[in-house]
């Protein structure tokens, strides 16, 4: 039996879940740009749009990956995700983050275990709900950054800072200047799907933020779930301690004695969200985490 030779991070285009500040993740469009590639501020929605290609670096912490031979039952407010049909293949006990630039291949931290031969239909991925993003973009007009009203310009970026996206509270930590300046890393803690003004939404089912009904989120397929310290579905932003994802494979992934590679692919092309906002009475821009996509395949 051959050993797996690879456990690496690539780029791909299949969505596992989307983290956005919009009312409907599936409805988030790319930010409109002019012929010079500048984002058109006047048409930038207050609910957010995707600043395509703005991310220069992304940081994600994958704590565990499980392969499943049948669809796992998602977490509810009384039970964690059912892993009875799943097999652990990656454990990152130290919760070491993986940081990568767009298009870069990196090794995910943790101890990898070869899965048993068999047919797998789903994966369960346990993430930290803390993400890092480094991004820069240019607007077609002079605006203020959210972090300070003292500087203005067309070039807006993240700075070294941290903020939380939760029910009733967001952050606005961008900086805008007259000339391009290398962006810093924004560390964002996600405790809410959808806008901060909405009621608490613990789930993103097939990309759409969803609130639990009777302790569970309705729907099936691919989903993201905000969970508490017991890995049960969180009931409020205050309860959120981690982020779990269930990925339904487009086709069954088969592990055989000839299998030589197991590949996790991320795409952060759409990983930055921008929104029109106001700071000190002037036009400003919010910059934060946007959708990232993930696939798992066996080779």
C-alpha cells in the first residue's frame, strides 16, 4: 500500500461556505469597477460587495478534518456534529494557523493520518473562527478610512488591527491614503453570519446565512456552522467559540491502495468584502472578510 505523499494547500473554485456581511451571501456581487480597475464608490452597496483579487494574504486555522462515508448530521443547540460515519485525517492540536498569499501552495499545520480505503461523500472541517486578512484596493474617488478620519485618498487598505463581527457590533478599521501603502493584517473574529444589524444567524447553508429554528438550521448540503465550546450550535454571538464546516463532495472520493495524494484547495480570489459607510460625516469604506472557497479531493 502506497503512503500519501502530499497534504498541501492549492487554489480552486468550489464553494464550501461563505462568510460575508451581506443579507444573502449568494446575492453578493463583485464591486463595480471603472476602466482603470478602480472600485466605483457611488455604486458600492452599504451591504457589501466582493473586492475581487484584493486579498494579498489570508490566514486560516484548520483544527481538524474528517472524511465521512455518509452525510453527517449537522450540529444543533443540543448536539454536536455527528461524526459516527467519519474518520479523522488531520489534527492540529496546537491550532497553528496557515498563512498564504493568493495562488501560493503551503502545508497545513498538524498531524495527518491516511484515511482507510473506501468511498467518501462528505468532509467535516473544524476551523478557528478567527481569520487574518491583508488586502488593498483603489476607489475612483477620495474617501476616508474607517480607522481614522484624518487621512483620505483613493488607496484603501487593511492595517494591523483586530475586530469582531457579531450581532449588534461590527468594526471599521480600514485606512485610506493618497498613495499606495503596503497593507497590514486585519485579524477578524467571526461571531455572526450576515449583517451585524440582523438577528443572530449561526449557519450559512449553501452560502446563505440562516438562523436556527427550534435549535437547528434547516437545509442540507454544504454548510458552515458557528458553534460553542461544546461544539454545539451557538445560540448567540456571545456563545461562539469556533467555526465548523460540512462539505458535500460533488462526486464520491475513493481512497484505494493506489491513492497517492490528498489535496485541500482554497480559493481566496473573492476573500475580501467592501462596503460603503460613513465616518465623521464623510464618505468611507469598510473592508473585511469575504467568501473563501474550499474543496477536498483524492488523487
